[in-house]
């Protein structure tokens, strides 16, 4: 296991800057997800930690030992890629042992490590098969097993589930999480899927354009996003964002108004009337129908997605052009063109500055 410290790390390709002064600390034994849209720099960061990419400036240290000039093997890392990269002509057993044989490790030690990895990943019955005789999920488990047998200080995963179907992704997600609990090794996991990040990691690092936007526990990022980008990226479906204006302060409460939600009270005093802000509301923080109560807004339904145990309603509040997503438990009968009473639930309002996009105070 290792503690990883990045200080002022940058990466440039010629005149193109792709990573901008990253400062990040990953504690020993943590499971950390690097998440963001395509091109945000998450895979580049992972490759710099691995030693597969040089850094342009700054410092990377493992347990206070600077590793800038160390090779991947000297850093003690194991990496699992999106592609399985298995040797097709070798059995699962040989795929698992190949790297250790190249290190001239004693045969008995190799047998012990391969057997233990196979047991952990439930590959015992497949050790003599070739990769072509395995399913996609089994092949990915072999790729993970090949990393396990090296007993590294740090595991690095670069979007390892992208090639799997939805069912296998959920299954393998659970297997990797269980594996971390068993091994206790530091793991860094790259994904563009916020659901993967939230369900697997203990700490999430959100990136955009080579900058870190926010670092924290999954629930912290969900409940207190630092800015509009994090608010819109973390959580599925996305947070609803509405243009609004500060109307005034009433004691310790701010009154804000938007065309979609009408007037809302937010516990955030001391803001000048007329200031442009953004209101953020999660899809699950709305009441529909009779639950909306008096003073509800009118939601014109555009689309309904029912999954039996839950329903997603897409529509327009008060006839505005902004699409609003509302998530309710259980099945809800509604058709496009219907009008439903809708009201935000109190205590769940997020407020952001319209210009900077930054979160405002304790909203």
C-alpha cells in the first residue's frame, strides 16, 4: 500500500496544456475515483501516476519518496486497462503467471499467487481455458487477476468496465469493490460514469479541462456540489438548473424567484436584490400531484419513463422552455401533454452564482 501525493503537477504536449497544476493527496488504502467527461485529463493523470507519462512540472511521491524519474515497475503499480490485453494463445493460468515468470520468481511462489488470485476472482474452474472460451466478464477478471498476482503497492484501473454490457458492469463493479475490501490496497479508478464513481469509491476527484473541480466523499459531492459543473455531472439524472433572481432578504432567509419554480426561500441572508443566481434542484426533490399541495407549479409533461418501481417525468414547469426532470418512486400514470401539479420540496435547494457558477454560502 502507498500514500500518493501530487504537488503542482502539470502536463503539456508542446504548446497544449492538458493538466494544470494538480494538487492531490490519496491516502494509503483508499479507493479513489477520477471522474469527468471525455478529454478532461483523468486518464492522463492516471498514466502520470503509473509512470507511463512523464510530467512537465511538479512532483509525484509514493510514501514521501519522489517517483518522477522511476519506471512503472520501480513504482510498484499494477494497471488494468479498458481492453483486456490477454495473450490469446495462453491459458488463463499462463496469462496470470506470465509476468511473474518474466521476473524469475520461484515456481512455488508463482503457483501460490496464481491459486490465490483465482480463488478470489472465482476463476478456479477456468484456469486451463484460453481467453476465447471466456465471457467478457471472465476475461476482465483474468486481467484483474494478472494485476493481483504482482501484489502491487497501488492498483490503477483505466475505465475497465467500458467493454462490458450493463449486467456485467454491475456485477464486476461489485467484484472490484469486494476485492478492495479484501486486499486493502490503494486503488485509483478512472471512469466517465458518475454512477460507477459514486457506488464504488470512498473519495471522488471531479475533473474538467485538466483542472480538479472538487474532491470529496460521494455524498458530499452529491449534497454540496462546489459549482454548477459538479452539480450537473454528479448524480443521475442530472440536477435541474434554473435561472433566478434575488428578490430580497427576510430575516435569515433569502427570497429568490424563477419562472420555473416561482418564489423560493433559501436560508442564506445578506444578498443584494436583483442579483442573478442559479437554482439547483435534484429530480428526486420534487413533489407531484396531490403531494405538491397549495401553491404548486404546473408541469406540462413531455415524456414519461416508467421502470415499474420508479418513474422519470420530463416536462416544462409553468410552460417555460427549460426541460425539468422529476423522479418519483413507484409507477406514475401520465401521458405527454398532461398537466401535473409540481412543487420543490423544502430544504433541498442549491444556489449558485450566475456568473462564476460557484456555490453560494450554506444553501
